[in-house]
C-alpha cells in the first residue's frame, strides 16, 4: 500500500492504533507534518485523535495527565524541541511520580540545513540544538527516552512508546522525532494493528491463600491506602473486602485519590499511620509512603504490600517494611482475596464486634469533623478553612469532582471534603504550578460533572494562569477555581519556624519567602468573560459558592478568591 504520506502520517497512524483521543500540544515548527496528517484526517472524515492546543507546555502535559487520571486512557503530548520539553518537564516528572502513562514527543533537526534535499529551518542550527539530543533532558523523569531511528521505524516506535508507557510500571515515555524523518516518505506497514489493552496480571493462588489465612488469623487487620481509588474497580473491590471482614481503612499524607466512601462505617479518615500502629496485620493497598519517618513501621504487625508496582523505582528512597507482597492488578487481587476469604468461611456476622468498634470510631471521627466545621462557621473575622469545607458540603452537588493544589490546607481538604464514590478527588503534587491544567484535563474527561479546584494563593501564582484560562475558554472546560488565600507561602513560614524556632525571623517578625503581595485574583478571569468574586466574611461564603457553581453550570469558569484566616 504505497502512499505519498510521510512521517507525520506515521505518527498519527500510531496514535490511532493506540486509541489516543487527544493530542495535547503547545506548538513547534517540527509539527507541520502531523498537522498535515490531521488536516487530511479531517478532510477525509477519518476517525482519530483531535488536537488540543495549549498556550504553554506545562499545561499540555498537565491536561493529558488529568484526563488519564480520570478516564484511565493514555493520551499523547507534542512539545517543541528541547525548549518546550523543558517547560513540560515538571508535568512529566509529576506524571512519573503518579505513575500516569503518556507518550511525549518533541523534535530536532539532524541535518541543520546541510542536506540540499531538506530545509529544516535555520532555527535548528542557530539555537535549538541540544548536545546528545533532547531525550537527555527527560531521561531521569521518563521510563524510556530515545530518538526515532528513521521514518521506517517511526510508526512502530511510536506504538511501542505508547505500549511501554501503559505497561507496568506505568509512566511517561519520550520519543525524539527528527524533523527529517517526519518529512520523509512513509509506506505504512501491511498490517496496521489496533494495540491490545494491557493485560492484567495477578498473584498466584497460593500467595492469595496464604495472605487470606493471615487476614483470618489477625485480630485487628487494617487497610492503609493512598491511591486505590485511581481505579473505580479497585475502589469497589476494597469496599467489598472491608465489608466482608470488617476491616477499617485509613489514609495518610500522600493520599492522591478518593479511596473509600467517606460515609462508610469502616472509614477512619487520615488516621492510616495511627491505626497501623495498633494493628497486627496491615494491608498496604497501593500505599507508597505509609509512615514517616520511613522506618517507623508498626511494631507488632505483619505488613502486606498490595500493588501493581510496590517497589517504586522512580523514588530514590522508599521503606515499606513489607513482610509479604501481592503484586499485580489491585482490583483483581482484592477480588481474589475476598473470594478466598469467603471460601474459607469468612462472613460479616463473625466480625460484628470488630465492625461495631470501627463504626463507633467512624461515627466519632465524623462527628468531630462536622463539629469543627460548624464551630468554624461562627468564628468572627476572615474565613476559617474548616468553614470553607463546611460551606462546600452545603453547596456542591454529590457528583462534584474535587482537586487540590494546596499545602497547609491539604490535610483539611482531604479529611473533610465529601465524597462516597470513586473519581471524586485528585491531589496535585510533585511541584507547584500544575493544578489548573490537571483540573482542565479532569474536566475534559468528566463531562458534565462539576469540577472544583482548591488552590493556594502561592500555588496559583506558579500556574500558567492566562494559558489555563485560555484553554478553559477555547476547549469549553468550565471549572470552579477556589483560591485558598492566606496572603502568604504559609508552608515556608512553618518550615522556617521549625528549623529556627528561636531564630531572628521568629523573634523580630522578619520574614523572607513568606508574604505574597498578589493581585485581586477574582478579576483575572475578566478578559475571558469569566465569573469571579472575592469573599471575606464567613456569612457570605455560601452565597458566593452558589454563584460560582451557577457560573460553571452555565458553562463559564469562575475564580473565587476566598480570604482565609490561616
Ligand atoms: C515549583 C515549585 N516551586 C517552589 C516550591 C516550594 N514551595 C512548597 S510549598 C510553597 C508555598 C505555597 O504557598 P501556598 O500555595 O499559598 O500554600 P500555603 O503555604 O500558604 O499553604 C512553596 C513556595 C514547590 N513546591 N514547587
Ligand atoms: Mg498561601
């Protein structure tokens, strides 16, 4: 099947084979061949990915990440040369930390105008080249990074990059595509294939049986998790296991997703490390850093790590102190454990006492939360963050998706925000400046569901705001941005105080790297026609949140500048 198509078509064909829905991109001169292929795709009415234009590379990577975190479906990211790649790198690093697959590409020239048959553009010779190729820049934060060998390998190398990104451990992969390859004629292979889904692997039955016995023998088994909720199937499988055996669930400071129904009697909030200390059998279900300091393991417990990828090679240090591993699909493992336990005679009626104990803890936890929110409501002066979550509880619909890029408020948000289903909560981490993009990517995948991003005033200023608001408008992605404004980088002040409790800064109230003299954030959406409001009084908060909700429900992003007391 000879055609006149070139390497640009090879890349687009590979994306079609991979089932990529969106190409998230910030433009660069190397991408004309792909744009040509996209134009042909459109004019010939062929199905295939669309092109999501972003005004900033961090945003493009972040949107791909958010979309994949919500939907589970990998996307592609096209950046420019080494320079665009460097701007996108913080997002790639974050995707690596969160084990989110994506295929990232950028280009270079390998002939620099010396080949009389190719005119790549003088910029490649003049300023864009990177010694050793742009892949060197992202090697430490990707699973695999290389240069495409030729136009003849380009289709398969793109497919392979996409497959590798999705197989365990999931991570971004990177392909440097020389412009010369993309401009060369490409003959598609005879057998274009649809890439098969990643097969789910699961532990051997003997290992499942052994762990089931340990759980049966334990007096006080507990679950500690931070990421099981990434997969709705695993979320529900964990609920089924905990229902069967009356196993309480706690989370910790690195909680990345909504992992368990907050209204479930076995849910004990952010008390993962605490309940582990009192347990004789700890199931670490997708838990990458359950206790701190890392060696501070529960003294009397058997520790069982359940994960697709328990030993996270992308972290320089980790110390799970696991006594046993169940490695493979977490949803499949949890279902297999539940089935094995049932077969061994487990029945909720046998654990009624344990259930009652955990339920009583859960009720106390829940009452504590509500009580704190209501007390905060009545405080005079600026708004207490506890009342912010109380008001959110009153206003936001049940299907709201929450994200947070905050520091000092992160614990309160994770503990208090209401959700009972999977795909309701996402933490942004790995370096400030990515919350808006990830929220837009989540919104793109979540359809009509309201999406709310809580973001610190400091964190907000690290984001490409103009670009994110532009993407929100251009791609019709209304989100509610709630700025948790304490007028400072409060975390910096806390750290400084911990390092120098009696230092000059504390004694004389002289701070560096703390105060933020920011603009009126609620007005930043004006050029885009967006809604905005500043709120200072607790009594006005509910009304302002309702206005923000009405705005996103009518299709317009809203920025609420919430002045907090701390
Ligand atoms: C890219 C990046 N630069 C700098 C930091 C260091 N940093 C961590 S927390 C923080 C303060 C964030 O301020 P804000 O969002 O207002 O949260 P607050 O500390 O007030 O809770 C800073 C600057 C970082 N994490 N990432
Ligand atoms: Mg702040």
